[in-house]
C-alpha cells in the first residue's frame, strides 16, 4: 500500500539528523552573548528586555548557522550586549543580565570602550586602566564560572593595519589580560585581532568596518565564524 507523504514528512526525509556528537553545545543548552555595541548590534531592548532579540550582528549569525547546520537540536541563543559598555558596566548589571539568565555557556566581548574612553575621555569619571579591567573582569567571572558548562572570552580588536597605532597598542594590553583570564578560568579564548589581520593582508579595512571597530556584515561573519570554531561547530 502506498501512503502520501505530508509536507512535514517530506521535510524530515530531506534533512537528515545532524551529527552533533562533537559540537560542544548540546540540545536545550542556552548560550548567552554579552558585551558592548558590537554584541548589541541594534537589538530591541525596549520590547524585549530578556535578550531574545539578537540584533543584526554576529549573535544573530551564530543563531542562524546553528539552526541551519543542526536543525534537530535546540539551542537557546540570548544577547544582552549594550552600546557603550565597559567591563565596569557589565559588573553593574551582571546579576540581571548574566547570572539570572542561567546560561549553560557564556561568551563575553568587552574592552574596546575601556580603552577608547581613556583616549577620548569625554565626561567619563572612572577610567578603566588595565588593573581595574582585570580585577573587575575576574570578579564577574568568579561569580558565574561555577554554574557554566563552558566559557568563551573574546579578546578586543581593532581593524587597523598600523601596528603602531596607539589604540591598537593599548588594546593589545587588554587582550593579553583576556587571554590570561581565559586560561585561569578554563575558558576558550577567541583571538579576533589575528583573524582580522589575516584578512587585511588581502582586503581594505572598510571591507570589515567603516570606523575600525563596528563591523560590517562581513566583519560580523568573521566574529561569528571564530566563535563557532571554539564550539567545534562542524561546517560539513
């Protein structure tokens, strides 16, 4: 006897179960991305305070690529990035925007504004020098690391060819702190500076950013790919 296949049955036959045995994220895991404007990427915070609006940047790309590559598993992707944040701003909202969300995995990208506000102080009262950056970063990690399955720390970057650029030199100091903390807290380090540098050997900086820090869609894809690589995302 022949039976007609429903659209759902046909779809299931066309999309085989994915082999996620090697990827670090597992079914029903929640991964939280937190940071500054690069993570925020114009997400809607007014109508969605809990971070399920992912914005238009690398976080949304990570969510999309997980859904395409692993359609049979559910990963809850959350974004609580906020424009202009420094590590001391993360500390002030850490309970509500990190701990209370109860992530299984946590990804942090912070540091650019900590450096930039020292170069362009404006009306900022507290300057986040390397010592304060490290002590505050360590404090928030101490509060959440025991509850996590995994931790991803992204080192800050600048899309700039000049290795003697003052901002780039200072950011390298903060990146070294992030590397140190990733080792200390058994986290996965994502080194974005080398990832962009390798591409700048072949393309103009404007391909990846119009202002050296906020990525174009191509720049966001570089970040998303490197984040997924730490999770052992299988591309094929």
